[in-house]
């Protein structure tokens, strides 16, 4: 119980819920485990349906707690993920730099985000396995950037194995969520997502979240 | 540090050894000291523990340190864990009477009442008889139940060798082979060993056997569990079919598109939790809006094979294969019961979620099994809840 017992309460100013999506085996779990536990597992079991991870970070002068929902890549599990899309404040859309089909499937993933998540939700495109891409790259940096631009996202290449850009990726999505929050408050958009089962509680874009 | 851990683990029953996923092993590749394929530094979730226990004055890079150790089922463990397992086995030999009872039951399978089988399975099937006993449960008494679907099924090799109509299923199977029991010597990551080949064959064959259900992530853990006990590939395939297709297991309903069977189990489990552990139910579900799909999905989809130690998995499956889903609910309820105080002391959603996430870790197996038997509820109640669930679905449709 060491992990759970290590005071999961703690202090924070904001709680953001982030859903991590993308094809099976692109490296979603490795990315989130590197962030939350700072390790890389060479032998990691497939994620079944959904997994939860937590990360506490500092953004500017704010203490932010990220609730990260790591999803299974197989399409069939998308029906299980619906509740998590609805409650999310940000999306990390992942593909494998060494596996072109996972890049080609991005359109389908974006479509799901449009259907299930808050309209205009901040998204970040992540090219995983940049270490392996040194020898076996199947998606160029330029085309990934172009795709991200077209879909109004930032793009970042990460390596969970070599600890490259992992923190930066989560800093970036946090930044985007803060900016999005500002925008929404400015334009006075509706904030509480009624009917968002399960996850609504603290996942409110408008109000400052007091979590503890 | 190690000696304390050691003493505690002996005290708790010795089988609290490792998990099937290897998630307790941290392989730190961020240090740049190890290259891919080499043996890398392995440290346990709580403190350092290498495969060979070495006093700190010994050289750090002794070869001995890197010799892999495996438990009796073939999972990679630390040397301390290996010693614990051996000590436990020596301290708890299977009683001769139990062995004789099982010999008798296997010879008189159809004449042995369910009550007797249930009683014996709750005590645990001796490992040497699991292969036979599990096959009997899964294939029916005659051992032929699944072999022919609707009387005109094909042979195993037909199903295995036919091209897959669903190419995507084939791709996902390939990607999952490395990630199913990755710490087992037969399935080890990057090994492309015998276990991975057999697993591929079985999973592909099932896609052809029941294309409507096809392949879904999680099935691999079920098939691999059976493969480790049944051993023979073809027999494992038919046992897997029994598990997916037949009462009382019918796991195909859990994996079908939309996961109808899984949602049914969630519904039943939540009602049982409400009934047997109201405070915890209210805390998790009402106060923090966390429903069972957040934490119990892999409990049901993989029947606890995703996390637990394989010895414990086998004990749970002895009961599951004999009795059906009731023991699975019991184990799930026992987990929450064991961590009741810890759960209730959490006052944030994140806190509750983190406890739930690691709730299957560091539990004493014999205690867990014992507590699960103390969770009381009636089969008639479960059946009523199932009827309520079906009725509520029908109402929704109308």
C-alpha cells in the first residue's frame, strides 16, 4: 500500500483530467508511467480498458494535479472510454513515430474526440518512441507538424525510454488547458457539463478547483 | 530492509511474491547504464532487490546478480522471492489425503456431486491435477463439449490455419503477444518464444471459431493462464472455447462489442457491495462518483489474471471454474473489505482512485481467500439482481 498510502491528498490549486488516446501499442502507458513514476518498463502488459495515474506538478505559481486516464488502444474499448472523454479537460493524442498506420488513424481518433469530448477541448499531438525513430522513422517531423497545425494542436516528439520531452508534453497540455480556461471564462461559455456521469465533480472548467 | 520484508512475507503466507504483469519490477533505462537486450538494473517497487540477494560489501556487478530466477510457474522473480516460495512449499506440502481424494474424483468425475467438488476446489486443487480438473470443468465431463459448435465445427488446425477475415485483429494480437505475462519465461518480451507462438495460434483460431466476438485485449491473459496449466496447445484452445462459450462462464458476453456481460457483472457487483459493505459503497460511488468500471474492469475481463501472483490466480480459478462467477464477486468484495479503513480515510477522489488502483497489490493470498469466503450473499439474490438488470435494459429499449 506504499503508493496509495503516500498521502494522495496533498495540496493543489487545480485538478485537470487528461485522457490519453491513440492506437494500441504506440506507447501511451510508457509515456504516462514515465511521467507519474519516472521509470520505463521494458516488459509492460497491455492496458485493459483503462488505467489511472496521477501526477503533481507546478505550473507558473500554481500547483496542479493531473489525473491521467490511460486508455486501451483497441477500438472496441472506446465505448468504455465515453465517460472519460466527457470528463476530460485535455486530450493527449498519441501515435508511434515508427509505425505509420498509427499516424494514419489519427483522423479517426480526432473524430471520436469531436463526438465525445467538450467542444474545442485542448489537444496535444504526441509522436512516441523518438529513440527508436532515429533508426526506423516512418513519420517525418514536418508532416506531423503539418497535421497538428491543420487540427489546431501542438506537436511534440517524446521518448519515454530516454526521458525525452515527457515532462514538457504534460507542461504543454497543462498550459493549453489554462489558456482554454481563460478563453472560456472570457467568452462566458457554459462550463459545467451536465450529465457528465462519474467524472463531473471537480472537472469544471470555469471555477477554480479546490480539491483537498 | 530485505530481512524485514522477508519476515513479513513468510508471516503472511509466502505466496505474496510477485505479479504476473511485472509491474512491480522497475527497469530503469533512463540512466543510460544499460543497453537494450542486456540485463538491466531491476529494483522492486519498494526498495532495491536484485535477483540474487547480495550483501552490500560484495561487488555490485557479479554475474550471479544477473542470473534470472523463476518461480515454480515460470515467472521471473527475485532470488528472495524464489526462496520464499520454496520455504512456503516445504512448510505446506499437499496432504496425502487431498491427493487421494483428487485421484478418486478424477476417476469418478461424473459420479461426484457438485457439492464435493466445490468443497475440494475451495481447498485448492493440487497443482499436479489442475490440468485434468480444469479440462473437465471447461470441456464438460466427457471432455468433448466444445469440440463441435452446433454439431458441425471444424478441427483445431482448420481454425488455426485459416486466414483471418479481420486483419486488424491479427495486428492487435501481434502487438499484445509481447505484453501478455511479459515476465514469464515462455512469454517474455522480445523472446518470440514457444509460449508466444502458441498464444498467437490459440487467439487466431478463436477469431475464426467465433468471428462475431473475435479478439479483444484481455483475452490473451485468459488463454495464457490456461496454456500454463493445460500445457497442450490444442487442448488449451478447446478449454478456451469452453471458457468463452459455455455456462457458467460465457466470457464471450464480456468481450462482445459494447461489453454487455461486463456491464452486467458491474451491476451485480455494485449491488453486492451495496449490500455487504454499504459504507464503502457510499464512499466510493455516492460521495466520489467512482463506479466499478474505473477500477474493476480487469478483475472481470481477465478474472484476476492481470495483476495477481500466479499461485493465487490458480487458487481463484479452481473456484471460478468449479462454481462460476460467485467466487469472482467474492474476491472482488474481499479486496474492498480488506482495504475498507484505508478507503474510508481518503477524502479526495484522487485518493480513493489511487487506493483502488493498487488494491490488489501486497495482499496476503491465504487471507484474501479466507476473507472472500466470509463474504456472504445468496445465489438467489445474484439471480434476482441479474433479472432486475435485464428488465432495466428492456425498459430502456422500450
